[in-house]
C-alpha cells in the first residue's frame, strides 16, 4: 500500500544486501528517512536491533523535527510506554545480559517511553 502511494519504505530484513554490515546501512536508512513509522509488536522489545534503531530514530527526529508515527500492533500502548508485561520481561533479559552497560538499556527505556507518548494507532484485535 505504501509503495502504491509512492512511499519508499525500508524494511531491514529485505533491503539489506547479504554480506554487508547491518549497522551502517541501517544508520544511513534511518538518517535519510523523511518520516519514521515504528511498529511496536509483542516481541519488539526483545530485539536489541529494534531498540537500537528506535534510539537512532528518536535522536534523528529530535534534531530534525521529522515525525515519528507509532503503530501499536497487538500490544497495549501503555505496555510499551511503561515497559510492562512482555516489555518488562524483555528488559529484565537486557539488564541481565548488559549489566556492564546499563546506561544503554536506560536509553532504550527512555526512547520507548518517549515514542509511546506520541499519539499513534492502536491496532489491537484488528
């Protein structure tokens, strides 16, 4: 649907070329975006890649005033905002695994809270 409307979207699992480093290409895609659509799912917070991307998206949005449009897909926005339920379980794992670098985990929590506070679309039960 986005493509039909002339909107080029970036979905990292299909657009990344095999054998390339993921982080630089993701960074370029994020920094070159005009708008950010973040789809939060039940398992989103378990992915450190998703959290790193979100942190960079928030940074770019803040310095350039580009819009972030959150979509809450089968997850309650307050679960994302306050890191409750599955999001809390994900962060327990991150804090255990990254106990030497908890500042990174705190940054991810802040990014989630800030983006989840933006009015978005709640697509639960649809």
